């Protein structure tokens, strides 16, 4: 039987401070009684017999005389079963769709269990998103961690909804599901995601966690962990292939900074805690494939770069942990080209092992290399055209300018409701590439050119 303590020292922000506590454990869940109102908290700091706990429901109304605290001796757990598919939860894993609670004997620690590196299986095969730029040039491989780097005001919300609605495996006989979390969003955004998944007919295959901007900040730190816990259960207990999409990781990091400041920790870069890297790693590294397990977890976190600064600590540290990035372009977005994927600074480091013959199509690797190379040359010619004018460009340079426009308007641009399969996306790639003469195809073999290059 755990002890109950009457009174606290003080409440500050989302935290409460308690003195003279014995046998407390870091991460332990506590039950808080405020004038008969139950609340839940988690221990986030221990200094000898002095503890700091964050309160999930907020500290409004809490004082040093009207509060009692009981220590449970358990970490935060989430009840899981296959019934979580098609359900909506709040940031601490409680149903928020008006349905019944999840009753299950299986309860998992939301902090997860570290995957032994030796037990990891190398990611293979791909997940089709229905978006040409991602499927052809930045292919998402099962078990991969591939973040989306966006900026304030860009259409990453719509892109995340499109991926959740359209994503599927190459083989229809394999179990596939999506665990989706939205952190620090408005009520309107919550309605948008709910309606979008319903209209696409994918909501029955989605486990949704919604954390709103007016929810207590402590919930922001648990929402992605609950999402990944649901993914781990479905992948490694139910043998499903799970895609995890979380938006916006920047809101999670802002919550982490706020909690760190309230704990009076020494700040690091831009005021974020010095352990931001290890904290993000504890999320990202929960994705992957495990030997002798049929399921997989693929992680697609979405984050906004403050001031579009890719060197900001959040995208910078994310880039060290993950296997590539999808970068959105403000220029393309302002031009109405959607989704506004900026191809050249984007990459998928694992795509080479999940495309080509027996995966997508034999021409895929060479086509992707040629599109990258040709579009890179377009940027050089555009810079030249700004100096001498497009009319004074050479004939081949003008062909590259035409290719660049077609590539953006026909290949990149498809809107948020168009779902292209991999064959269609590859064919569109060849269509725009065929605006260039065969002599410019220096990344494609003669056999592939003869088979796919339009006369």
C-alpha cells in the first residue's frame, strides 16, 4: 500500500512541488485529490526527498492546503486492444469520441521498451502515399523515420491528412493501419482531420489522438507517447504494418521547453532543454522492424521550422536521428503548387533499398536520379535567365526551362484530393522528362531510355 501525503509545498505552472517524500520513482503516476476532484500527475524530477510532478489536468484550483497526493508505484499505462482502431483519444489516451472506454487485460507503459539494435531488421519495401513527389523521389520505406519540415502558414496540415487518407501497402492482403496524433491544434483543425478521414473512408483504419491548444501543456508530452504505444501494440502484438503520423512536433518541443523552464532547469540552445536530442530520440527510435515480428512501425513526424530556419534546434536535431526529410517550399506554396514539396533539399536515405525491380518498377531508380539531376540544372538556368533574360538563353536551356515548369505544374502539383498510384506517378515523371532530348539523359541506361522515353 503506497503512502498518501496531505498538502503540497506549492503549485507553479503545470507542476506541483512536494516535500519529504519517501520511495518515489521517476516517471511514477500519482493520484491527486483537490477538494474531492480527482486528477492525475507524473513525477518528472526527484531531488532526495523532494519531488516535482506535472499535472495532466492542470493546476488550476490547487493550493497547499486543499490537496492530497497518493503514489501508485506504477508508470503511466494505456489499455490497448484491436478495438482502438477507428477510435479517437485525447492526449493522455482517454477516449474522446463519446464511445466506451477500452477494456483490455493488456496495458502497456506509454514510454515503450527500447528496441535492441541487434534485434532490428533492415527496412524493406515501400508504403504508397499517392503523392508523386514522395512515391517517386522520396519513397517512404516500411520501418523508416522520414520527417516533414514545414513552416508556419504552409499546408503541412493538408499534406498530413492526405497521407493518412491515401497511404497503403503494395500488397492488399497485408494488415495496414495508421496511428495519427495532432498536438496543440485548434478545434477547427480537429474537425478538419475528423471530416477528412471520414470522407476518404479511412477512419476505420486510423487510431486518432487529438491534443488541443487549450489543453494543459502536460498532455502535449504524453500524446505522441500514447500514439506510439498504440502503434507498438498493433505492430508487434497484432502483426500489422503501422504508419505513425504526428503533427506538430514543434508544439511538443515548445511544451517540453515550458515544463523544463518551470522545473528551473538550465536552458540549452534557444531556451530548449539540453536533453532535447535524447528526448526526441526516445520518440523517433520507437519506429522500425524487429526480427521474427511480422509488423512494422513507420514514422512520419511533421514539424514547423521557426522562421523557416532549417538550422533551428528542432529540425537540426531531428535530421541527426531520422533517415532523410521532406522539405516544403514557401515559393511553390505561394505559386499554388500543392503539395509544395521542395524536391532538391529533400531526400529519403533508405529509398534505394525498397524501389526498383520486385518492389516498384525497374525504371524507378534511374528515373528518380534523372529527375533530380535535370531539375537541379533548371535552378542554375533560372538564375542565369534572371541576368540575361529567358529569350537570350540557348535552345537547350529553354528546353530545360520548359521541363522545369512542366515538372512543377504536372508532376509536383496534384492538389490534396488526387490519389496517384506508383505506376501513374512514374509515367508522369517520364512524360515531363521527355521534354528533354535523349542526349541529356545521362543518369539513365540506354535500355531504359528505349523502353520508357517518349518519342
